[in-house]
């Protein structure tokens, strides 16, 4: 039964919607955590340490964090695979490109695929930069996330990569939230305007919140 659901377009869209909402909840929490950087190095580094001790003593050190990571990896993979397969199915169903685009198709809708690719590449870079330190500039300091963030956003390429990715994220959320609501049956003629408003507000708040960190470093507010 699970295979039958997965093989259907509705099933893949449902997987995309659910996995997208899981990632959205994480992004909200992640953005709120990022804003702690404005309270100084001590507060931000303490927050990063607290993430590793959530659930103690029931959970061992970092167990809860790793559980969150596993859920996120599953969500990202499920989202990407279902998006790719739906895209291939759509291409096979309509091999000839439309001569004219639909006049109401938004910029976010037209760039969802490229936005997804940009975000996928960004996630890899972000992990290699601030989690493993593999591509980090200025000397990665284990256990000192505040200093590592300042190092990253003290470089022009770190700012460019992050800003481009966050703009793509905003567009992705703006369209994705509304699409997920439609897929899960929350949309209706009476609720569509409210759902679109929520999607726009979420996209704007998350984009602004994430972008405030590199802007804070560039302006010297965070140093």
C-alpha cells in the first residue's frame, strides 16, 4: 500500500508537503536561535552547547541533536526525491514547452526547481563551513560558533553565498507553504487569501531574520 501511495503523484505531493512543513518548523526554530547572536558571544555559544544537552539525563549528550538531524536528513531527501520524480513525470507528460507562460505564474513558481538546487548546494556548503569546518575561513574553532559565524561573514564570498541562498529560501517558502496547504486539503476559496498572506509573512520574516546575521557582521553590530 505504501508503494502504491508513493508511486502516485498525489502521494509524492503529500510527501513533499509534509517534509516541507517539517523543514519549515526547523527553520523557524533555527532563525530564532540565530538571533541570539545579538546577545553576545557568551549567550550564543551557551545556546549552541545547550542544543547538545537537550533531554538530559534521559537522553545522552547530543542524542536529541542527532535525532533532529536524522529527521531533517530524511525530510530533505524525501523532499528532493519526490520533487525530482514529479518534475520528470511532468516533463514526460508535456514534452513540448508551452509557447506562452501562464500570465499568473509567479516568479517564485517559475524558479522553484532552480531554487531547490541552490538550497541543496547551500546546505552542503553551510555544513562544511560551520559544522565540520572543512571550508571555513579564518581557522575553525570547535565549540565557538559565535567566532565561526563572524569569520564566515567577514568574507565577501561568505556573505554572497548566504544572501543568495536566503533569497532563494524566501521564494521557496512563499510558494511552497501555499502549495503544501493545497496538497493537504487546507486550501479553499475562503481561506486562500489568508494562506497566501501567511506564506508571504513567513517568507519575509524568515528571510529577514536569517539575513540580519550577515548584515549585523558586515555593519559591525556583531563582531
